[in-house]
C-alpha cells in the first residue's frame, strides 16, 4: 500500500512519497553494488608487466576490457547518484488564502481564463514557484476554439502584476493554454539575462565547419554554452562534434552532473579506439539568479571574460575527448557582473593568431573593444584573426560571445 508522510508547519504542507523514495534508494544501492562487481580488484602491476611480455596483444585486449568495465562502473555509479538525489528532493506547498485566490481568479477571468487551484511552492534553494491549475474558456467576444489564443507568457505577465513580483513560465511549460484544465508552473524571473553573438569561418578547402555549438537552457535560470571542435575539418569533423553536443545535452537533461557527463562521453570515444573520434568540449554554465559561472574544458581553447577594459584569460592544459580512457577535466569558477562578456573560441581562431602577432596580444585587443553588441564583438575578433593570417582560413574558426546584464538595468545595444 502506498503511503505518504506529511510534515505540517502552519499552512505549509511538505509531501514526501515515502514508498517511491525507498524504491529509488533501493535501485541506487543495487546500481552501486553492480558497479563494485564491474570494478573488481586492482590489477597487480608486476603480473600485468609479465603478461605483456608473454603475449602483448593478449595483454592489450585485457587492458581494454578492464577500461570498459571501469567505464560501465562509472555509469552505474552516476545513475545511483541521480536516483539518490531525486529521492532527497522535497518542496513546500503553501495553498493561497481565499482572498488571494479570489483576486487571482478575477484577474485571470477578465482574460478568459478559469482558475481551479493556486499554490505557492518553496524550493530548497529558496526560490519561489507558483502552481496554477487553469484552462482557457474564452470571453463574450471570443468563442473557445477560434484562432485567438492566450500564451503562457501572457499569463505570466498577468500573474506578475497581481503578485507584485517578476515571474516567467517554467522551462518546458506548454506554450498556450487549452480548453482543458492543466497545471502550469511559473518561477521567479532570474536577476540576469543574456544576449549572444556568433561569428564563424569555414576552412578554405571545406564546405562545412567541423565546429558545433549550443546555447542550452538546462533549467529556468540556468544557461549552458557548449562548444565542440571535431578533429580535422569537413563533414566527418562536423558529425563528431555535433554528436558530442547532442549527447552532452541528453545527459544534462537526464540529470547527470557535468563532470560525469564529460567523463562518460570521453570513455565512450576512447573505447571506440579510433583517434579520429577525438573532439574538444568547452562548457560555460551560468546561474542567472546569482551570476555564478563554471567553466569546464577538455582540450578546448582559452576563454576570455571581458569586464570593461580588463580581460581575464581562462585556460586548461588537458587533452580532448577520446584521447585516454580517464580524462583530467579542467574546471574554473567565476562570478559575473552586469556588463561582462564571455568569449569562447575554437582552436582555429588561436591557430590563425599564431600566423601573426600571436595569442598573447588577444586580451589587449579584446580589452580595447568598445562595442556593446555581442555580435559586433564576435565579428571584430574573427576579422582581426583572419587579418593576422593574411586573409587565409587554414582551419574552422568559431567565436561565441555572451553578454550578461542585470534585468533592472537598461541595456542599450
């Protein structure tokens, strides 16, 4: 029989599905046990060396099998971690008082919306979320089923005025209200917003770039910028880097931690045993509520943070994905401020600079730029690098520029 434990504190109700939680924890423990079986005992170095002398080919096969077992063990451990984290999740539901419910119901009805339930949700991180069960009923001027629609973003504006707080539709929320009752979620609007710009150049002898990128909304108030440079150039390099971006997005959507996702992709590419599978990965994870930002690199070029005329250079001296079974990940943390720009580059940009004055002058060039638009900054950096290589494009070049602004400040571009 399914049971639920309820913890009451005045009008706050925390609902914990105890049976489901225990099942998740049991699954997690099973995955950990299975991971221990795959990991087994550490191999003795002397016996391994003797085995290699006797039959090197056999030794290499056993070594590869061992690496694949360790990779699978890491995957199982990560699945166990995700299940454990989900089992710990709780939130506080606070039913709105009758007066507030009537006020909200009146505001929405004026726009042809019928409100059924109205809750305030308080998350562990302190952010507030609203849950509204409602449907579109039309009004005396518009009949339900005609072409007129009300978007969830419009509803967010109505609620923001009524609640006196800036709200936005939660990620993956439906775009429009329907004629059936559905529950829609609205969250506090982040303190910061982003504007992005991209500039690209394809290698002279190719028709398609081997670089791929993505601006990925991992969650409401959390934006990730992903950039991957496939080994070589052309269609094959494009396929490899595109696959890295797509798998990374899938892992992040499923709840995998960034570092674990990178290690899993690296292990899969290394297990394939083909050097041409190598690709770089450059990740910028921005919290739009706090401005905190984490950078993760695997074989990627330097990243620059421009704050006025000051430029911070971030680099990690490590190998690309697929080079070895276990990857040393470079991770750096920064706190962004209003008006900062993040500049991410593919290897081809820095290679072009080596034909001229060199990479060392790039921070000075970026610092002197007074452009406000991220697109203008990206285009100017790319143009400068191409000039440094005498107009030649010897490798694919990609420049991603992201500007961050405080929502309360005016942004003039």
